[in-house]
């Protein structure tokens, strides 16, 4: 059986999740990543991780469909055995998500329900279903947002879910501590990726505004986040528990 640590990264084929996966691999961790629809993109991420000398595999997952989680973890169990020669994994990174930009007054019930399914119900029950395969002494890293601390118009539903995830993380830390499992939150600030249609990356006015409100004077890049997740999964990060680490360069301080 493999003695290497293994991370399960949801949404690990692109954006922040891809950088998290690569950062973990550079630290010596094998990676099982999920993708929603782009199989080729996932295969490219797997190849890049393997190029770093680590084992990797990809599985399709829709985090909004909690009814699929039993079947998904049956696939995880098989993939752990076949691709990693392992029976458990060690790190669960709940990263997968989508953006929503809608004024509070105009947010529809359907939009709200989608945010619940993807950003709250999904991670809640995915983590619950993962517990039999998550090794004692493992780590859970939930991804929140700077928007759970500061408010920018148009993100009320999205940020509400992220606030809930931060509370959930503290309960996970408390209730799973007996197994030696630590749970923490990483809260990125505004990052220049294709998230939300690439607004922060491609809208020069928004990019400049964010930079002007950030102590380090620029918007974030994906590589600013992955290393934080890798640190939380390292021996050096083992005594961090029930904490929120905002990686925003100092937005709105």
C-alpha cells in the first residue's frame, strides 16, 4: 500500500483548484481531483501533476447533486485502490464553486437555491460522506471568500453561503477532533481567474479598484492561494484548527 499522503480536491481541474492541486503535488502529495464537465482540462491537470512526480487521477463530480455522492465515493474507493494503491485519503479540499453577481433586491429563489446546493449543502454532505475514507489525523480545508468579511454589492447570496461555511468549519473542527482531523478555512480575496466570467481578470476598472483597496497594491493570482492550502495540509500546519486564513493581500484593512 502507498504511504504517500493523498488529497481530494473538488474543482481541481481549473482556476484556484488547479493551483491548489499543483501546490500540494509540489509538496509531495498525490492528488485526486474532480471536474464538473471539462474532461480534457482535468486530464491536462492530471498530466501536469504526474509531471511533478506525483500520482494523480480525476473523477467527474457535480457538487450541487448530493444524490450522486454515494456513487461518487464508490468511485473514489476504487480509484484509491487502483491508481494510488491506498484505502484512504488524507486531505479534503472543498473548493468547487461558481459565482453569482446579483443585487439583493433582484436575487431569485432559483439563484439562491443554486448557491445553497453548490456552496453549502454540497460541501456539508460531501464531507459527511467522505468521513469513512478520510484518514484519522487528516485535514479538511473549506474555501470561503473575503466577501464573508467585507461586503460588496451584488454578492449577498454567494457571501451568505461562505459565511455559513465558516461556521460549519468550526463545528467540523470540534466534532472531528477526536479523530485528529483538523478543519480550517481559506478565504481568498479577489483573484484574477476565469471565475465569474473572469471579471477581476478582464475588467480593467474592477481590477484597478481592487488593487487600490489592497494593501499590497494588486489583485490576487491563483498562485497566491494554492500554497496556503498546501501549508494547511503540511506538518508545519498541523496545529492550526478551526481557523480562517484570509489570503487577500490585505483587502479593505
